[in-house]
């Protein structure tokens, strides 16, 4: 079934491009299968490089902000200034810190 107009031209060109991509993909996979020793060597080299990079730079994917610090904000009750508000951190730090480190 063929459709005319702008949609027909769009889908026709899409189908031609998809068939071309499929043919190139099948050719590449067939070539990799025919040269399986070379393909496996390349795969092992790339895998070894990835493992080596993860050992050399384990924090490379982690921003400096996420290095295990816990930051909390303490707000005074409404209508009170920070200077005369009760000091909540000493009372709550004994409860928060062990939970943050897995205790």
C-alpha cells in the first residue's frame, strides 16, 4: 500500500534509510562473526581498558559534592532569631551521625 503526499514521501524516505541501516548493520555483524578472533580480542581490550579506568579513577563519575558528607540545615522556630534559638545540633547529632555512617 502506497500513500502519496508529504507523509508518503516522509515514510518512504524513512523506510529506505531504515533498510540501508539494516543492511549495513547485518554486514557489520557478519564481518564480526567471520573475524571472531579479532572481534573477541577487541572486546577483551576494551573491557580491560574499562576495568583499568575504573580502578585508576574510582571517583571519576562522582562529583566532588557527593563524597560522603551529610549537610543539614537547622531553622529556628518562627519568630525567633538564630542567636537566641535553642541549639538543636548537639542534641540531634548523636542520633543522626550513627545513622549516616550505617550504625
